[in-house]
């Protein structure tokens, strides 16, 4: 047996997602030196034409809500003539409608007439399927006479190929987006298409993205339609859309386009369940020529099978589309290596509250299904609408009731299909999003030891969150009358800083806000006493009272060490909601507003984090320049180049995250926002810990409540790694302290009067469990497996009333994967000298980890057989 045999690779398809990262240097799949998105205008059409085809049957109200969520009206876009005439003018929307009763016909006509009268950039065109088109009472001006009583197949071809404008030079679309009427977008159609078209431009050698799946995001862990776990792809990588956005966005482009600038790309064949869904009519975006190829294949097969019609219904179209993708393997799949792309944050939901078709027996989602938290805002108790009955939803159309899109934005879901029907209550809008208190909306806590090269960019990324909110409030006055982030306190803690970083940060704030006089800035440096500043502060307070937006900066000193600095800073935080930040990191646009909104409506959650892009800035790196960073105009200039190392992707389900935290810290500290009162209640940061103070804090908090921490599925921070960063210079000490914190948490979890001296709690066994590849003996592997079972049992017992059924499944799945990893490493490292320990009929044999894997995962016999074949071959 050679030392280079990759046993881990043999079972990579069944091991669950790793702790918190995906290394960019995935083997032979998506090279780290591959371009993010093509940059040159010559290589792609920067603003391509796109067809959006929507399928709707007997659900006019849900169709109306989908169109409303697209934000098609003029007011949602910039006033720039260049922008108006560019992207949105090349988007054509066709809606294929089918109604079974006259009431539904009237509902569709009401929506059509509304959009005929409203000033929009994009006019949806209604195509009516079936005999109901013969009704003489309705005007079908949008459909020519020869389309009356036409089939679904004919209307689909019309929607994809019709040149709607005689003078339209872009009549052949470049891309096609499919939607069903139960979809709801969480951002404008423009933003969604920018992400989709940008990701479909990815190309490196012979690898190209085949589809963009709008409904997915990194937080998806459950398939509602099949009621099963949907594991994340192991090979996905974050790719920046900035090069594409820089080509696309004009100066006046809609601000939300610039906020979220990344997608995840992965190999479709290495994924499963929800992430392995090549042809999707609920938010799937494809190249036009690929859709035409699929249609051609379906029609060819229909000719060979004279009794079948694969284009008779949207659901049969989707089912046959899957088969066609496989049938076109030579031309389609192999040519693109079947890469898929998904957004880096939620862009769409599917309201699976009713069913109007009988082709697929998809289950209806119940209220609360897929939701991972219970927010304080409850559904309207006076509303008795039965969402399972499409006829009942017609009353909402008649009464002008709409979905509460803001609430969906602040509610995390672990599945794409959900059962919540949140209706907008006009009387509660200002109450939910206009909560004004004497204290600031949020306090941002930044300890500073060094980093003068990066400090300006770091604090600018915080200040500009408030600037973005100011602009958004001015643009959306009628939608959101009160700003979410109107007052901010920034607490800068001087942790023995001698390189001038703090002075640079304060000056940067002044420079940024110089062009925004409506935002009042107050700076109080407590290091030098407040007496000399009292008069100035009184004047600034008066300015605060006259301003809607204000930012206070408090500079304080602390004792040595990060934990001491954080505790000192907490004492000066005036808001109960505290956001962490480091002086060398960059906050992503919208981070504070997203977390602030979430914390306001989810009081049971004490800490909310986010995903992070880990990047480095080193001289000589030429992969990507700093233009991919948020707020790149404030990035440092010079020889430093930006290189994406990996992404930190914590799981969404809070109970499952609590489980994974027992083995490794899956939370990136600078991404969090927490409740000051909760941190103070458990004693704050432990100042005896120098490098793993955050991991210790989270474990103590989760020891009290396994649901107290949650991470939202969006990129909140770009986390910088450089030669002088704290985690790099103290990596060994950090690992040692993290192991001690882990040991204390596990010991507390499983300890009892009879277990105090249990040998399974030895440091060696915990270390092996955390890092099996470094196991030194076969006994340590077996003892780690025994310890894992004890941890699983204790965790499930302690939190039996707090875990959801799906979280329990996730824990079992993860435990099985860890056992499989232990068994695999046992074979790879110790099998050569202990071949009798591993038997295919593993009810026998002395290797406990191997037997345990066989007992818990009987369906994985092929993986075990492969391992044993390699073992006997190379022995």
C-alpha cells in the first residue's frame, strides 16, 4: 500500500460538509487561479437580452405577488437614461396563464390591466392557454388571434422566440429565466438577473456554468418536497461578480446591485438532492441555446414515442427537461462539465401553500415549515384566509392585500419551499422598522492593536453602511418611512496601538462623511479625558437632535490582550445590540442592516453571524486585485494584491450549529452581532484566554441554550489574513486554547457522578476526534469513535425539547460521516499492519470504528469494499 493512496477521496461523496470552509484549491475542479468572471467587453455581451417565462395556473394573486416582488415599476430603478435603456430594456416577460373558472380569468385580467396602466420599464405580456380565451368579455390585445386555443407547447415556443418589437435589434435572447407563480423574489428582478447572467459568464478551459439556480443558497439543508436532508456540495467556491458588475453598472445604477457581488460555483455531479437539479422551472436561468437544445431533444423523443407529449404541461416539461439534459450529454453536459451556480444569499422563496397540478404529487408545506427561528411578529389573527385554496386567495387580490416581503427577508429558512404566508399589515410597518430609542441602533466594537495599512478601509466599510441606508431611505420613502440604521456608535478600543491606526480611522470617518452633511459625526477620545471636549460635545449633541442620521465614535483604552479590550469596549457600548469588527477586515454592504433587522424580530437569538470570505493581501500575489473587495475605493493602494483563500460557511440551523461547535469553531468572530446583556450574563470574554476567547465564549453561551446562536446565509465580512494578523502569529497557541475550550464543553456535556474519570475524556481522544488525520494509534481512533457516540447521546438527550426533527437528522448524518471518516483513516493509516481488523462482514473484527460504521451506515457497503480492495491490493 502506497502512502499516497487517497482513501478520503474514495468516500468524499458521502461525508458531510466540513466545519466551516471550502479551500479554493479544490483538486482538478475549479482552480484557484481561474478567473472570477470574464472581464473584457470583447468576451461577452455585458448587457445581454433575457427572456423571463412565467407559468401560472389558477393563482392570479400569487402571480401578482411574484410580479410585485420583481420591482418592475419605474420608481425602483435609477433615473439615468443610460441605465433605463440598457439592462431592463432587454428583458422581456411572458406569462403563460391557464384558468379553470371564470373567477380566475377575472383575476388574471385584473392583473393585466393593472400593469397596462402602471408606468413600468418592463411590460409583462400575458399568454392565455385553453378554451377560456374565447371569452368575448375580455381584451386579449397582447396575444394575436392565431394564439387563441393554442397548446402549451405553442405558447412556450412563442414566449421564447417572439420578437415583440419590430425595431428591437436584440430579438434573439441570450438567456432564459423560468419562474412559476408560487415563487417570490427577495430582491429585484434586475439584481437576480445580474447575478445569474454574471455567473453564467464563468469559463475556464473546458468548464462552464450550465445553470443558475435562484432558489438555492448556502443555508439550504433540507428538501421539503422529499422530506430529507440536502447536503451542501463539498467543492463549491465563492466567485466575485465585481468584474462583471464593473462592466455593467453605470454610476447611477441601482445601489442594491452593487451590494451583493458573489456566487458559489460547484460541480453538479458531485452534489445531490436540491443541489443536483439541472433543469428547474422555479428560478432556473440558462443560456438560450441550451434551452433550445433541450426542447429539440424533447421533440425528437416525442416523435420516437408517438403517444407521448413532453411539452403538454410545465411539470412534464421540467421532468422531460431533466432527461433531455442527460440525453444531450455529449453536446451539453460534457462540454460544460456540468457546473452549477447559486447566489451567496437568499434571492428567492417558493410559497408551497397549495397545489394546482396533478402531474407531480408534491406535498404542501405547513405554516412554519422550513423556518429555523420563531420571530416576534405573528400572523394576522383576524385573517382567516385558507392558503391551500387558490379560490380563497382571490379575496386577497380583491382586497388589495400583499405579502410582507420585509418579513421574509428577516426570516431564515433551511428549505426553498416554505409554508409561511406573511401578509403585510400597513399599520405595523413603522412599528417594525422605525423603532427609535435614546440609545444608538447598534454599537460597533473594534479593538485595535495594529494595522495602519488596512484600518481606513475597515472603518469606512462600517461608516458607509449608514451612508447606504441614508440613500436607500431617500429612494424608498414610501416603502420604508423610517430608517433601520439611523444612529450608530463605534467603540474603538486602544489595545496598545502605537502605529497610528486609530488616528487614521478617525480621519477616514471624517473624510467619508465630509460629503454627507446630513449625517452628524461625534468623536470622543476618552483616553485623554473629556473635560476639554465637553463644550464641543454639547454642540454636537444639539446637532444630533436636528439630524435623522448620527454616528458617535468613542475611543477608549484597555488592558493588554484582545479579551480585555473587548470587555472594556463592551462597558462603553450604549446599545444592547453590539456588532464586532476587526481593524483589518472589511464589512460587506448591508451587513449591519440585515443583522439589525433580524435581531429586532428574533429576541430568542443572542448572537447572529454570517458567512465570511477569507482573503489575503500579500506582495506578489497576482490572482486578483483589491477591486473585488467591498467599498474598494477605500482599499489601500500599493503593491498588495487580494487573493481569495476560502470561504467560511457556517450552517444555518441553530441546533445543528451548536452540535458542530463542539468540534470546531464555525463562526468567524468579526461577522457577529450579539446582545450585550446575554454576553454580560455569562461573564463576558475570559481574559485568561489570549487567542481563542471567542470560541470559549460561544461554547459557554451554547451550553446554556443550543439555539442562542444563528448564522445568516450571506457574506457579512471579508476577513483578512496576513503575516501580522493575530490568528497567524499565534496559530499554535490558538489551537491549544481552542482544544482546551472544546474539552471543557464536552466534559460539561457528558459529565455525571459516575463518569468523572471516564478515559474517553482524555485529551488524546478529543484531539483525534477533532483531527482524525493526526491519530497516532488505532486505539485512539476507536476511543474517539466511542467518545463521539457518547457526545451524540448526551447532546440529543440534553436538548431533546429544543432541537427540531430536521436538526436531529442532521446530527445523525454528521455523526455517521465523522464515524466514516474515522474508519477510513483507520484503514489508510493502520490497515497495512492490522489487516485482520477490517472485514467486509464487519459484525466481526476488532476495529470498533469500522464495525460502528458498518452498523450505522449499511448502505455504504460499496465504499467499504473499495477501501478493502485498495488495502489488499497494496498490502
